[in-house]
C-alpha cells in the first residue's frame, strides 16, 4: 500500500513531465488567442496593434467560412461511413480461418503506417490521374471516358484517400472486438436456425457498438484537422477547402497571422463541440 511519502515522491518525479506537457499544450493556445486580437502582418508592416474581435468577425463573415465548415463535415462523415462499414466487414472476414492469415492481416493494416502526404500522392498520380492513372485505363477498357477525379469528383476523391488511410485502424479495432465475442452465442443461435443476417444484427453488431463508438471518436478528432491530403491533391480547389486549409491560406498565403489565429480559435471550438457530443455517446455506450 502506497504511503504518503511514496505518493509525494511520485508526484515530484512526474512534475517535470506534467509541466512540459502543459507548456506544450498551453503556450501555442495562448499565443493563438493573443494574436487573434491583433493585426499582425509579418511581411506587410508587422504588428499593427490591437483589433479586438474584428478578426473573428471578418473570419466568420468571409464567404469561404461556411463552405469550409460544410466541406470539413462532409469529408469527416463520408470517411466515417466508409471506414466503419468496411471495417466491420473486413474484421469479420479476417476473423475467419484462412491460409496465411497473419500475412493478410499485416497487409490490410499496412496503409495506416503510410504518411498522409505519400498516400495522397500515390492516389493522385497512380490511380486518379486522368491520363495515365490505373482508374483511367480501367475506364477506357470498358469503353468509357476517364473521370477527372480531383476536379469532377473532388470531395469523393478526398474521402476515398482518407478512408484508405484510416480503414486499417478501424479494421484493427473492430477485429479485436470480434475476437472477444463469445463463440457459444453464435453456435447456439446457429443451432436454433437463425439466419446469418439475423446473427449479425442481433449478436455481432450490438457486441461491436462500443468499439465502433471508439473508432468514430478517435477518427473524428484526427479527421477534423485534415490538411496534407488536400494540399498535395486539389490545393483547396473544387470545393475541398476545409477549415484547416482555410486557416493555412489566411496565415501563410495571405500573411495575416491575426486572421488565421481567429480561425484557429474557431477550429478549436468546433473540435470541442464535436468531441463533447461524441464523448456523451461514448459514455452512454460504455455505461450500457
């Protein structure tokens, strides 16, 4: 049993790491708040003084603000639907006995370890290129005109790229949950003559509810800040400019640090709203 002295020693040893972690989180946040109330143009005069809430009003009243929110939510929602849906199917498939099962699982999980920029460039040049891409050759094989994916179906293309990156993560979590399912329940339902779809709907899916909730929570937190895939594919054009990319344009392309910082505060607010909403769902599922 830990004594008061041992607890104090543990707190003392943990204190440097806690201080560094708080500094790592709080310093950028405080600097963002500080610059959001100022007009700061690094290449056009520098610090031009305080502006109050003018940056916040300008950012939210911009014609690009609400479309960026819409694009962000569409990408997040589309990626979640694909990764959760196919993650369940792949988890069930990979749980079946097969030759080379370990190798297959490694190959399925491998895309998760590819850098977002690299995977986006692979999809852009090897698959979605309208001239030499694999999909273009496939379309011509069937006698159809190739699709210019990154302009004609830009949002769907981004969703496809992001889903390919996050599908292994969802598959891994859901496969683990499937492996923890009591096989006796499935055997009993099979002996009672329950069809496959009913066994999935009434036994497997309820068992996966907690894992699905965790996947949705973690993926949403990361997908709200999607940036690299858009930068190297569409450059924010064709309706793919998300809130994160809009902030990038305001800070680096327009060299308006104050306006971009105000956008960063809006991004933090949006992320917290989504996180609180999802945490309530997670809490209900975990308590069930």
